[in-house]
C-alpha cells in the first residue's frame, strides 16, 4: 500500500513538473517564434545537421513545435489521452536529448562528410550551434546544461509512462485536478517570477487549463479529449499569432525597451571588470616517444625557453582549438556598426545624439522591396513630421549603399540609410521592417510595421 501511494505521488509530481515546464518552455519559444526559427535555421545548415531542404519551412516547424510542446504539457496536467500523450512526450524528449547531446559534443574544429544536392560528396567544417534555444534569450543555457536538463526530464517521464501503460492515468477527477493545477500554477508563478521576471506564464497556463476544463464540463462526446486539445490549440494559436504579427510580449534581448545600447556595448576594460581569458591549444610531439601532447598557449609562454622542454618536444601545430580558461564580462552587444554610404561609422554619433532618434530597421531590405514596402507611407509620414521638429531619423538595413539609395528613391523615403550587420538587425527587432526609438542610447519604444504610430503620439514624451 505504501509503495502504491509513493508511486502515485511520484507520478503526480512528475506530471505536474513536466507538464508545467513544457507549457512554460513552449510559451517562451512561442513568444519569440522568429528567434526560434533562426535557431532552427542554424541547425539546418550543411555544417550542422545538413537539412537545408527544411529551411524554407523553418517558421512553420517552429510554430508547430511551440504549440505541440504546450499541448503535451496541458495533456499531462489534465490526464488526456494518456498513452498517446506519453508516447509523443517520450519521442519529443528523446529527440531533444539527442539534439542537445549532439550540440554539446560538437567539435568546432572538426570536419564532416556531406552529400550536396547534386550527389557530390564533400568534406566541410562543422558548424556548431552554441545554444539550443530551449528557453530562448530568457534563460541562455549552454548545450551541456540543456542536455542535463533534458536528461532529468526523461527520468521524470519514466513514472508517467509506467502509470499510463498500466492504465493508472485518466482524465482528472476533482481532487487530482486541484492538486495538479495548484501545484503547476505555483511552480509556474515561481519560475516566472524568479527566473523570467514575467508573470504572464501563470496567466497563460490558467487560460489553457480553463479552456480544457470548460470543454470537458460542457461537451458530452466520446471524443471530448480531442475537443479539449482543439480548445488548447486555439488559445495557444491566438497567442502565437499575436507574437508573430506584432512583436514578442516579453523581450529579453539587449535591445529591449529600457536597455541602454551604449552600456551594453561597453567592453570589460571600459566598465572596469575582468574580461574572459582564452588560450589556444598547441600540439607538440614528444621526440622520444612520438606521442602528441596538447599544451595551452598560456602555458607554452612559460616553458618555450626551457632547455628540457625544447630538447623533449617539437612543434606540430599552433592552430588548435581556442578554449576559455577563465570567465569574465563580455559585452551583450559586440557587432553593432552603422555605416553611411561613404563608409563612415556613425554608431557612436547616433547613440550619443541628444534627444530622440528613430530607426527604420529592416533585416532584409530585398524582402521588404519584394513585398511592396509594407507600412512605408506611415514610416515616411512619421519621418517627415519628426524631422520638422529636429528629431533624427535613420534607416538601418542589411543592404549596401546602392540598394539603400534605390529603395529610398523608389519609396520616397526622406531619411538617410545606414548599413548594419544582419544578425544585429534580427536581434534588434523581430519585425521586418520595424521601428525602434531611442533616447540618448536607451531604447524607449519598438513597433512592428503594422503598428507604426503617428507623430502626434510622441508629443507628450519627456
């Protein structure tokens, strides 16, 4: 009897913990589905998983994974379709555990053989993905940390699987619902408050549980569990649509509202902190034994003039892996450069400009042009009104000066265009195009092209 109670308690805890974590993890990725899409595109590269044929569908796959993760989390909490839910959960966790293991063990200096679209076999360098994107920018985890997290979840799924296939899990009775829902909501609240600085996850989980519960109470049908799933997908889909068509509900990037771009660009020396220390692995061969040894460049500097070392070893290669030998402060923004048509770097001028500065931002100006420059009339009207009041307005794109000039002419853009690294533009804002407003280097507003405000809305800004 005691063993049965312990087993039942462990199953309930596992369902509560895994279910809540799946919902939170799915929400975080759903909140920034474009960021998750970029991460998938990294995995699809030839040097990674070599799945380039999936790249055009990266956004659809990202959305599917986000919603599926949320749906499985709710199914675990409500006890719906236990065997199917368990199988799908195990499949998902096994895949992601393998993926994080693959990411953690990737050798950035290694080579791999691939077959291109023409059937030609070639050797290329590994392209290692540094972070798996499990929790997006909200909780950056190393690949190894993500692997350990997935391994822990796999262990927690074991009692769920045993109970499901022993027919010990079914749609919750009232008492089970109270225990699981209360525990999951408390856990989600604590996780959101302490780890994410975001209370919305507990509201999101509440809406999902209410949707499933309302269907169960009001629908008397043999397929009620499938109808509950449809209601959950509807709620998750609405939130997903909002974040795709607008901007993420919560921004964790170094260009979020309230962040100082100027501060985030400062180096460790400028702040007065210690920077990370790196060393290169040198390969030496023992002259007597013929065996190779790895010596860090930092250690080599101590022995390179030592007679015993020189007489014992000979150099094989100075071009080994670079390893971090001590942690330190690294700038959150490292590659922000804004260049005008003449090639002048205007970054510091733009960030130190007194008062407000608007930025029209496009991570892919070709795509914007092909789409008919959405929102351009609103951008132009805002720019003209702002410039009349002496407020600076720039266009910031991934294109060169010639294409920027052509785009400005064809779309009557009244502002100067600057060129910036595409990766930085992707980080700045998820909308293409989008609008960012800064004041003396601090981000004070961000809008997608669908929501461009009129200048009159800025009249009362401090």
